[in-house]
């Protein structure tokens, strides 16, 4: 059986918009903890870079938003920031970069769909921002953030609220109690579980969805119900 060719790291760098002087930083940003041996611990994974990148990304987007929307009030800027740094947006950016093919995964995690796991992709997006910052400086990191997130800043009406908040407001507007969320299933290895959460609203058929965390699964279940009931559309 032919071995799968290694993905072109230069192509990934071109997609990101940064050629690394120290490619070990990029390798680390792409390494899931499942790829490490017990002797290596967790410090060789992307987790520390994700911690750093989360802060760099937030500061870069704040700086870009203030410059792009000089007349916007603090509340609008906060909503836009929350929409841009949420996991779903970061996962979209990682997918646009083509990160999945380059992930370093161990055990059976790749076979379990780890390369398409949106929680992992979101984490790696932040880790790459942190890696660029360490490899160069803040202006360089801000430039790749501007390139990757720039078009997403141009929503004319501003970002809509998260699914759980929207569903609660919709239920209350219908004179119904607040939605109730229940865990109805769990699968996957201990280090990367997958949760199935069901949401129930009185008088409405329940909806459920999967997520890499209970929080993500709850948001996905709420969005499923909102779309099914016609509250949210793709328009």
C-alpha cells in the first residue's frame, strides 16, 4: 500500500501568510497531545501556544476592530470581538488554512475524525497565532490575523448572538420556560471525548447534537433547534 505523501509545509505557511524562521514552533502548534508519549508529557503539544495565541488573537482583533469601526460603541465592539474569537470562527479559519492535513495526531485519533474535529482546529488556529508571535513579533501576528479574519469583520448588522442565548430569548418570547439541556450520550477516548446533548423546550420537539465539549454540544443543539424552527436561516 502506498504511503500517504507528506503535506507541503510551505503551502501551509503560504496559506497562513508567514514563513517560519523556526519551524519547530509550527510543528508544536500542529501537535495534538495524543501524538506525544507519556515520557514527553503535554508541553510538546499545542496547548501552551494555544494559551498564548488566545491572548494575542484577542488583542489583535481588538486593535483591528477599533481602527475599522471608529464610531462603534463598546457594546458593539464587544459583540463583534466575541463572534470573531469564538471556537466556531477559529475552526473556520483553520479549515481555510488547510490545517487538518498537517495535524500530528496519535493513537486512533486520526481515524476517529481528529483532522476534522472543530474543537481541535479552533485550538490549533490559536496556537498558530501564538507560534507566529513567538517566531516574529506582534505586528506580524496581527497581520496574519487581519488577513484571516478581515472579511469576517465586515458584517453589516454585527454578529448575531450565540445559539443558547437566542434560543432562550425565543422560548421566553413564546411564553415558554427556559430550555433544558441534558447529556444523552458520550463516546470517544478519555482524552478527546464526544458529547451528545439534547435540548428541550416545552411544546417543541427536542433537538440534539454532538460536540467536543458539553458547552459546544449545547450550542450545537440550540442551533439545530433554531434552524429547524426557522428562527435562524442562512440568509
